[in-house]
C-alpha cells in the first residue's frame, strides 16, 4: 500500500545517521525491522508478538506431574 512520497532530510544523531518519519508514514509500535534491498532501505513494523504464536513453537511436555494433596485450609480464630 503506497501513500505517495515525500522529500525528507537526513541528519546525524550521535554517530548514527537518522531520518524523521513524517506523520503520514508513521509505523505502529516503537520497534521496526530495517533491511537493505539494493540501494533502498526498507523499514517494516515489527509484527506483534502473540502468546499463541509462542506456545505453538513449544514441544509438549512428556513429564508426569506428581499428585499434590489439595486439602482445604483449616480455619483460624484470629479474635
């Protein structure tokens, strides 16, 4: 989805070269992926991390869990 183009200036931020991203090109979040395609630099928003995606990468547990006695708490007279 292309929204046009805009002339921007490059500047130095310490030892890094930087560019201000105009509001109409803002990306969601506070992190992005930067990669080079020939002479072009491409900035892409970092995909949101979802818990279900993480869980899908885990192997199932083979361990058996021990039985734990879950007895009710005995009431205490505190007064």
